[in-house]
C-alpha cells in the first residue's frame, strides 16, 4: 500500500492497495464506480524527523522505514458502495 506524503495536498491519502484484499473488492481503476478511500496521519506527538522523511507531494510505501515507525492511523474513511 502507498500513501501520499504528509503536510501536503491529499496528505496521507492511500494511493493503492497493491493487489491486497481491498484491491479485489474495490478496485482503484480510473472510472471505477466503487472504491474505498482512506486518509492517514501520524499521532500528534510523532517524531518530527520521521514525519519529515515521509512529507511531500509523492507516494510513500507502507514498507518505508519511517512510515512503519510512525504507524499512522486512519482519520478519514470514505466508502462508495458497490
């Protein structure tokens, strides 16, 4: 899974499921009439150096070391039903 970097437009928005279960049930293909949209953020007391490593207008993998240490939580969930 990947998400957009923090402190930027679309901050923490999950970019894709990389073939996981949600990818099978709610594809992220353009024009698809159904999807799940998650937005993540680190805890308010998160280490600023770690947050800085996953900040900006690009996608960061959930396997990224800084992202794994931050362990961001879902703060926004949108489901467009099938």
